[in-house]
C-alpha cells in the first residue's frame, strides 16, 4: 500500500489502543457497532500526515482560528464579529437556531465564501485572501461533509469513495479497492457498495460522504448537520464514527448541529450563535450551566417533549 502505517498524524498514539486494554476508548459513550480503527485502517485515513519528531513540541497555535469575522449578504449581516478557536484533536460543536450563520462559518473555512471582515487561520496560515489555487492546498488538509452528502450521482458508493484516491494517485487499482472496502466497512456501507446515491437513505448518503472525506486523508473534518433528517440508529452510528476518529486518531473536527444530545456526546467546546453573534464560546460544561436566557431557551426547547395524549 502507498500509505505507510508508521506515518500517522500529530495526536495519534504510536500504538492503537487494544479494546481490552483501553476500555475508555470503547466506553458506553461510543457506539459499539462502529468498527474499531485498526492500524491498517488508520494508515488508509492518515496517509503521510506527519508525526512529531522525538523531542519536538506540538505547535502552540490553534488548528483553526476565527478572529472577529463578519459577513454580509446584501444588507443582512449573517456573522457579526465572531471569534473562536479549535485546538488539535478537539471537537467544536456550533449550536444555534436555524439561520444564525452556523453553516456559513464552515463555508468560509472551506473558502467557498469570503467574509468582508476578519482573520481565518488554518494551522497558523491566514486563508482569508488566498487565491483559489491556495485554497485547493488548504482543502487537502480540511474537508467537509455536506448535509446532502454531495456525492456524484452517476457513481456507485464504491466509485465515490475511490474518487479522491484516484485523484491523488500513487496506488494501483487493487490497493484502491482494499482501502475503499475498509472505509465503507467503517461507516457501515459495505452491504451497498454498488448502489447509486439516489437509492440510499439520507443517513446512508452521509455515511458514504464521510468515507469519501476520509479517503482524502484530511487533518480536519467539518460536518454540516450530520444528524438532520436521519433516524436515531444512523445518528448514533455517525456520532460513533466521529468519536472514534477523535479518540483513536486525534482528528480535529467542527460539527454544526442543532441536536443537543448529539453535541453532548462529541463536544470539547461549544460555539453558540444567536442572531449572527457568538453568544457563547467555551467548554461544554460551562455552556450547559450558562445563565444566558437565549442559551437556556435553546436547551429547554431542545429537551421539550410533547405531552402524552
């Protein structure tokens, strides 16, 4: 295989945890139906992302940094002086009601939108103002799983996941198919390898989109509403995959969601947007205890259950 399992990204342990020796990795919080990421699968996902040399320190700056970012669409201010950071190996959940700019923040990070004000850095590099060629280099390190999956309609599940592997080159067809089999197995799509996206449920399409994103060997994955319009079983599996990537490979993630239960499983930190402004940025525990009335209203409505008839 072209990917060398000894070359794993910063934040990944030298030896992957044994499920019997590391119960914290396989705690009840992680969906047990999600496959443990072994060394071979880790190499497929991480590729040549570098590890630290002996004695070298982890960079002190955040992996992702938004600083005083504002963006308008016409006269509508969608983001208003928003700042946040995401450290390596951490998961940030962006919460808030619909239309407050959550997904806009992800599209800015990918370079699909350009804010009028502010600084955006990826691993210390300023990206606001990069050319499209420069953003292509950033997108090799930061990838996004879209709400609709954004799969190629005319390609099968297997062909969709293989696409970034063929684009990158350096692997023969047998190697590509071995990697594809492992990735679709990770996301639970190994029973539909030859299906077209149109025949899949929303949740299955998102799972395949995650597999395709991982095939590009990114350092950061952005998830846009991964549990919207999916059943609880699929939502749990998707959450379990994101957790495994974090716990076992040290992945950095940003998850846009309105699902508080999902966020509680994943978040190290929370950004709560209200009317385009950052009403809260900090640890999950502090968010849950915040007296802010907008946050309390959000938490109360999220927990609301219809009364029995």
